[in-house]
């Protein structure tokens, strides 16, 4: 199983970016799909997640600005980020709980850098 994340980049404050993370390989089913972020020297922070039933969670600092969604047919999770702020600058990682035929594991994407700066 592999995760491929994309969509990071440099954006001005107030701008938008959309992150994507696609899972591939021997996947039987997918549970919770999440996005984390990490600043250098800080702990990795859960930004948002979406459960298999569609329930979502957002950290307070992104509520009303970020939207997480999933496309089960494509095994892909998205993070639409609007009204970005400098404090959103971080490396963003996707995390997906995946069942293969025999077991359930958490998988991490490679990280994509988001820089919010004028």
C-alpha cells in the first residue's frame, strides 16, 4: 500500500490550496482518512479527519476555513484550504487507516509543504 500526497506550494495570505492524497495497492477497505501538519521543532498536529461514515473533525484553528472530503471510489482524501494564514505554514501529511485482506494499519503519505507568505 502506498499513499501519494500532492497540492502543496507557496500562497499569499488569504489564498487557497487543495491537497490530495491517493492510496493505492492491495486495499480491502479504508477507515478514517486524516490530515496532519508539522512545523519544525513542533509536534505533529491533527488538522482534520473524515471517518468512513462521513463524520468529520477539525482542529479549532481551521474550522470554517478548511474542508476535508473523501472520494471512496478513488481511495483519495482532499483538504481544501481557504483563507490561509501564515500560521498554517507547515508540512502536511496524510494518514489513512487501511484494511488489507489480513490486517488494519495506518499509512502515512510523504508530506507536502504549504507555505503561506506575502
